[in-house]
């Protein structure tokens, strides 16, 4: 399967981006330990990178 495309349940192609935005917990504490970075790699089967 091409990492750029995936089939949805109705059979049409959907574009899956290479990166996403998300909230990361970077340590113990309060809200000061949360980061909201851009450019997090989108996880796929068999691949998880940080």
C-alpha cells in the first residue's frame, strides 16, 4: 500500500498526510509539561517515530 493513500470503507481514496499536530506530555507536572508541536509523523502500521 502506498503510504500516501488509503482506501476508506466505501472504496474511495483518502489522502493521509505525512505529519500531524498533537499534544505531547513531556514530563510530570501540570499544563507546563504539555507541548503542542507541528510536524509529528503520522503513525502507520509497523512504524512509530518521535
